[in-house]
C-alpha cells in the first residue's frame, strides 16, 4: 500500500491528512515535522518545497500546537 499518488494537495487536505497521521501513531518520532514532511512528500510525489508552499508548516502547527 505504498503507492505514490500524484495529486495536488491543498491546505485543507494537508490539515486532514496530518490530523489522521498524527492521531494514528503513538510514537513521538513519527509525529516529528520533518518525518511527516518526508513521508507525505514521498507518498504524494511532491517535493518538500511544494508541500511547504502549500501550507504544510501552518497545517502542522495547527494540528500539533492548536495554533
């Protein structure tokens, strides 16, 4: 189930994806910003820069810090 998906992720989609991924794991290292950035980058065939430009950092902070 490690298929690469070529899709355009929008902020709302990133937010939902991060919430799901963070809630599914109890391992702190898997909740790390850079780990999740890399994992989503690989899964959705997007560069880190593309994800950051689409609001990854903001979505991550909103999920983790409630900001």
